[in-house]
C-alpha cells in the first residue's frame, strides 16, 4: 500500500525576533515610548502597569497581555500600584491571523504562562544579551546555545498566539477582549497534581510573614510529607522549603521596588528573625545584598532610551 503525505501549512508564522525580556521594574520606571514596524506584546507577570497604545491608555494587571501592532506608538509607566514584573516580546509576522490581535487586551491562562516561562528559560540559554534590559535594541546568540533553541522559542511563541486566538473564538458569549481562564472538562492526574500544587502555593503566599515548617504545611493542607516533597520536585524542581525561601525573596524584591519600606521593615514584614539573616538569605538567592539589588534596579529605571 502506498502512502500519501500532506503538507503542513504555517498558518501563523513568526519570521524574526527583535526583543525578548523579562524585567522587574521599579515603581518609578517610565519608558517614554517608541514605534517600530513589527509586533510587540506586554504581559504582566506580577503587579500592575499603565501602558499607552496609540491614543489609548489603560492599566494592565497580573495575567493580562496587550498587543501593539506594527508602527503603533506605545509607552509604559509603573507607579500605579505594586511594582510590576513584565514579559515583553517583539517579533515580525506577515500571517493574516495576526490581524486578530490589533487593539487587543487579553487574559492568559496557566498553560499560557507555562509557554511564556518556557520561552524565557530557553532564551536564557540561547541569547547572550541580557533579558532584563528594556532599552536593548539588538539580540545576539550565545556561541554555546543548545541545538534547536531558536526553533523551540519560535514554536512556543506560535503555539501561545494560536492558543489565544482559539480560546477567544470558543468564548462566543463574551467580548474577545476578555479571555477567561480555560477550565478543562475532566481532571486528569496531572491536572489534579497542579490543583494541589496551586492550593499549597497559595497557602504559602498567604503565610509569607511566617516561619513555617514542613510539618505545619502538611498538617494544614492534609498531605503527607513524602507526597508533598515529590509534588514540588515534579512541579518546579525544588523542595518546598527552598521554594518558600524563593517566594519570600521575590516578595522582598517587590517591596524594595515599591519603595514604601526600608530593609528592616521588609525583613520584619516577611517574618525574618533579623535584618542580618534576611540580608544573608537575599544574597544567597540573588547574588546581591538588598542594597546592591535596589541600586541596580534604580540605575536601570533612571536610564534613558538610546
């Protein structure tokens, strides 16, 4: 029997990548704006930010993404609330499907977030340029970039964009500008694990100012110690206490960027026994002291575009 193949059509294809960064902004950050002949999107991972797009301006909060079409003037301002963490990616595409994104502000789901995380993590192995520089205008590839990294970035980005379009069109009873998180019909074991993981990480977030033990986490969440540790290693590659330590330091970084507390107040707010222990933990996990981190982020915020 002879086989007859089919061609796989590129209905949405990314042609070139122009910028890709994940950046922690100070509350004082302001980018006065630019326009360029390719697409760009801004996605809020934490906090909130005000952006301008042509004649419009609006506030984006966690989980929202806004698109700037080619040649649209756009700007970014922090300072409206919690200091933001943003993912910004710009790229070119001649695909007609991209017309869907003109003027759109959408919500992303947890699956979308994982794709973006995969893109950012892959970019760290692929690009030699910094991902935390919002004024960067050219990308360069690492000499030791792993095989297929560029293709993974492109296909994940294409999958991310196609997913946004599909989900929006399925939600026929609501505006295409508010895509709600997708809820699966059946809960598989993988999804059940994700639900438990999400529940426990929410519990940890609610107890950031406490010094909690594994025993207390197990007791409060009705889960065995070995099951708990296995779950966290499977979901994020860390033990739960290590994960909790990173959550605390991420919260500390946010508070530093909010510029509403001094270091002693931040240490107390997050349940550290002393400012010295807080500083040691901060340097252990970030490679910088709290004051070095504050100076570094502030210097970036005070830079002007080239």
